[in-house]
């Protein structure tokens, strides 16, 4: 079997080249026609109209809105977590601010309620004293009248015994009647002495009763005057106080019961009635102890409820306090 040499292969390729060129030249018009037919059969992409463009833009806008709505949901949940703590702090400070205004109204009354209460207690004591003095004087007058009746009875007995002495039969009866007369005489003297003592005591009690009644009248007039002033102040501030009391009750309803209990306990233990206080000059607004910078930063972040480590009051930042005061 003969092998192909490089020379023979080159000769064959050179011989085929003119034939390929010739066939290509012959097939070109036919192929062009076939290609045109295929192009005619394939769907032609028409240029986009304004309506189609508008539909596409609306689709893209809807998709963008959907994406923006779905994206902020996670952020909103994060904001809600923060707002839950922040909302509790705002509600607590709002309740404190309202209760502080009620305390301010009560402070305007000053010491009048206490003075009225003291006067009422004093009047009750004076009335009791007047009653006891009158009772004691009445008892003494009864004693005096009883002693006077005893004197009359003794005098009558003396007359009787003296008459019997005129008709005695022996000295023994006479001595017995004499002793009876002497006894009745001594009884009369004792009764007269008791009458004088009772009268002296009754006079003293009468003077005390007169002074007590005068003091009672003075205190009663003072009480009426103080009550008038207090009623005027209460009438002036009643409407505002009732509105604040309603707001306080409404604010309590928005706070968790455990926080309300803790708030009331702190408020009752504090002398100034402050349970929720803002940070003022880097210190607690209740006990005025210094607060560390890191703790102040935590308070400003409003991520959790922070209490003063000295007095136990709930701390809020000044910005939150200002916001609540503007809204209330």
C-alpha cells in the first residue's frame, strides 16, 4: 500500500481550491434567497411602544415599592423593640409629670389642710372637755343639794331630840339623846363644810368651763375661716385637679401593672414624690448623686429601664423629659 507524500497532498488541495471557489460562487445567490426566506419566517421584534414602556416602568416601580416595603419591615420590628422600652419610659415620665402637677396644686394649698385638721381635732377635744366640765359641775350641784337636804334632816332630828329631852325619865335617856343631838350637829357642820368645798370646786369648774367655751368659740371661728380659704383654693383648682387626676388614671392604664406598682412604691418612699427623674448636670434628678458617663450613655440609648444605684429612682434622659413635657 502506497503512502501519501506531502507533495501529493498539496497538489490535491491546490486542485480542490479552484473547485470550491467556483461552487461557492455558484451557490451564493441561492443561499442568499434561502437566508432571506428564513429571516422572513422568523418573528420580527417590533420597536417598543410608549404603552409597553409605561407598563414596564409601572412594573419596575411596583417591584421597587414591594422591595422597599419588605426591607423596612425588619427595620420597623427593630424600631418597635426599641420603642417598647422607650414607650415605657415616656409613659412613666408622663405619669410622673402629671402627678407632680397634682402635688404642685396641693402645695399651693400650703398648710391649710393640716391646720384645718388640727383645728378640728382641737375642737373635738374642747367639746369633750366642755361636756366633762358640765357633767362635773352638775354632779357637784347635786352633792350640794344632797348636803343641804341632809342638813335639813339633821336639824329636824335635833328639834325632835330636844323635844324628847323634855320628857325623859332618867339620865341615861337624856345622855343618849344628847349624843344624838351632838352627832346631828357634827353632821350638819360636815355637810356645811362639804357644801363649801363643792361650791369652791364648782366655781373653779365654772370658770374653766367659761374659758373653755370662749376658746371653743374662737377656735370655731378660726376653723370656719380656714375652711373658707381652703374651699376657695379647692374651688379654684378643682377643675384642673380633676383633669389631671383623669390623665393620671389614663396614663396608668398604658403602663404594665408591675411598673405601676414599682412606681407607686418609689413615689411613696420619696419625700418629694419623685419616682421618675431626668438626668440633670450629670447627676440624678432625685438624689443629685453623680452618674457615670457610660451609664448616662445607656440612659440616652433608651434600650432598657435604668434606675439610680443610690436612691432607686427610674432615670430618663433630658431630651425624653422635654418631649413628654411638650406633649402633655
